[in-house]
C-alpha cells in the first residue's frame, strides 16, 4: 500500500484529486441534497446525520419525503454519493500522505493515518447500501437494516472527524517546521 501511495503523492496528482473530489462534494451540497431535501419538510437526510438515526426517524423522513422524494433520494442523491466516497478515500489518503512526507513521517506508523479516509469511504458505501435497501423496500424494511445503516453513518462521521483533526495537527506541525527552518536561515 505504501508503494502505491508514494508513487501518487506528487503535488499535481494530490491537487487534481482534491479539486475533483470537492467539485463532486459541492455538486451534492448545492444540487442533489437540496433537490432531495425539498421534499423533506426540513428533516435531515440520513447521510447527513453524523450521530445516526433510529427506526422512527427513518419512518418519519421517508413518509415525509413521499414517493417523489424517495425516488429523488434514490435516483439523484445516491448515485452521486456512490462516486464521492471513492474520490474522498483516494484524495484524502493521498493528501495525508503528501503532508506526512513533508514532515518526514510517511515511513513511520503515522502512515496508517492514510487509511482513515479509506475507512470513511467504506463506511459511506455500506451506509449507502443500507439507505438503498430501505428506500427500495419502503415501508417494509427492518429495524436491523436501520440500525446497521445508522452504525455505518456513525463510523463514517467518526473516522472523518478523526481524519480532519489529525490533518489539522499535521498542518500545524508542518507550519512549525517551516517557521523553524525560516528562523534558522535568518
């Protein structure tokens, strides 16, 4: 895995993946999520609930969405959200590796931090599969399906949060390293 990462952490590749990933994310935030939420009467979509949800919430949301809203969720939001996790996993894995290399920590146990966005992506896919199962079987989905999908929503949000906190710490360390380097050359 490290060899694949090291081959792909040139600044241009990392920046390219980062831009494409965030364009897709922006498209979801500005187009597919609002289009779906237009049917939700203010209720949050399942993939936007970092602390999870329960059977009653899913029933209330899907009932409120109605047939058109559920169809929009399934045919507009979910397809884009099946592209995004792959881009997120690759982009943010490479971004972490790029900055770890800058602080000379890529060839250390810190390299495992690059797996956090991949874990988040896997959890996102499993969450999406659960949402698809619930949308296509509405109103006949089970509490177990809701619980499992919700669990993956929580795993996705925890791993994503840990990732961004860690990235922030690494960027601070990189800033300190740069300041020390600058002050030693003056």
